[in-house]
C-alpha cells in the first residue's frame, strides 16, 4: 500500500471510475426528484409526505447492503462484489419500471439501494487498498468533485426525460448507467485485493470485525457524528421537491436550483483536497460544524419570524453555506472512521456505512415527514443535529483518550 502517493501518481481513470460507481446511488435518488409528484399521482399515493418513502426506502435497502457487501468484498474481491451488487440494482430498476402499485415501487427501490451498496463499499475499499491517511482523504476529495456533479446534473437529466417521456424512462436510464459502469470496471480496473489478503466468508470473523469496529472509539465516534449530521442532509433530500417545487413554486426550475445547491458540495470537496494537508482533517471537521451551527443559529429565528417561508434567495444562501460545510465533512469523516481499521477495511467500511446510513435515513425520515408546508422542520433539524454532531467531534478532538480503542 502506498502511504502517501504523490498527486501525479493518482490515476484520473481510476478516480473517474470510482466516482461513476459511487454516483449510482446519488443518481438513483436525484434523477427522479422532479418526478416524485407524478409518481405519487400515478400510483395513487394519498398523503403527499408518503412519496418521501421512495427516497427513504432506497436508503433503508442501502444499509443492510453495506453490511453484507463489505465482508463479501473482503472474501471474494472488490470487483465480484460490484458485479453482484449491480445485478441486484438492475433487478430493482426493472421492478420500478414495471411497478403498478406503490408497494412494488418501494420494493424496487429497496433492491436498488441494496445493490448500489456494493458500489459504495467496494469502491472505498479499493481506494483504501492503495491509499491511507491524508493521501486517502485527498483522493476521496478528488472523487467527490466528480461524484457531486451527479446530484448537480441528475435532477436536470430527470427533468429533460420528463419533457419527452414517462417517468418510468428515468429508471431505464438508471439501468443503462448500471450496465455501462460494470463494463467499464471489467475492462479498465484490476482487482486491488490480493488473494493472500482475503478473509474467509464466515460468520465468526465477520462478527469479530463488527465488534472491533464498534469497540474502536475513534471509528464509533466519527461514525455517529457523520450519521447525525447527514441525517439533516437526508431530511433535505426527502423534502426538497415539496419545498422547492411546490412551496416556492419553482416548477421546472426546481432542477436548476437543486443542482446549484449540490455544487456547494463539489466546491467544498475541491477545497478540502487543497486544505487537508495544510490544516488536517480534525480541524477542518471541527471548523465546518462550527460554521454550520453558527449559520443555522442566525437563520432559524429569521425562518420562524417569517412563518417558515423566508425569501428564496435567503434560503438558497443558507443552504449553500450548510452544504459547503457538509462537503468538507463527507470524505474526512469516513477517512477518520476508517483509519484505525485498514486491516479489516471491507468489514469496517460495511459497519461504518451501515450505521451511518441507518442513522441518517431514520433521522432524515423524521425531519422530512414533519414537513408542514414550511421550511421550519428542516432548519430545526439542521440546528439540533448540527449541535449534536459538533459536540461529538469536539469530544474526540479534545480528549485524546477518546481516540483509543
């Protein structure tokens, strides 16, 4: 393993492929955002907030998938894990394409989430196989720059598809992207896990890896902190279509605003790739959370005074700042959680990702379902979860003993 690979040795092809695979989950969520209202009408969803389960169900499928594919990737290799996972994802696409009820749609989304978990876990493992520490954080930041373009562009892609075709065509495009990514992986990327480094796919070793991951205070602390703050972001994903497209009546312009806000994450990831060596991951995370909490403390009273409907420009400005802070946290939190567990990278990535996803999906579902025609539930969610995550990170950075096993 290369501990600190120089930037010039980081392959652009590798970065692009990893970003494409990781983007399947983001595209599966964001490309269909403009179509949520139509899907709800076609599938006879009575409560408008219930449509949010189309997003939540994918995340709930993602969590157990992450737990499964990590050990699978450690036993059979990173590429085989992706092959299996994308196959399941394609089955989920087919179920969604031909869904005739809301229940079948949710089943398809569960399968999509379970399948794309392989891409999330195995790609991080492939990166961890070759890089570590600040070098890994730098590579993750480069990948995030490309990765974030998918949620920035995916809603526009979905909107364009809706102009010429039925919403089911969005799932057809997802199907095509899944097949294309697997073919690219098969011909352009070698397996990064050597046979001598593989672990048998047995229950006891997996349980031991789970216990080691959970008992490591550094990994556990950053996992919870990331799951908490990303819960606020998932709350935004769940309610974004209702807030922007309906409450603010943006209509087709929803995709443009959603994409613009997503760019804040990409800009932050690029900045992190420059800052991580200069300031270190811990300081960046601590400062980012401090800024996010500070911005929310200022914006929340404004939102409450204006009955949860502040001017759109104020809302966009606040969310851009909040998402910029999130962009600084994404790669760094995962890197710090994974750092002590490189010898069980697959299993550790699974446990960390599973806990993060369960926490963020659960908290985000609560925030989204509390949507009442105003942005107040979302901003209150950012405020409370931001403080919670900030306190967790502060404890880890200020108490050296909290970072030992």
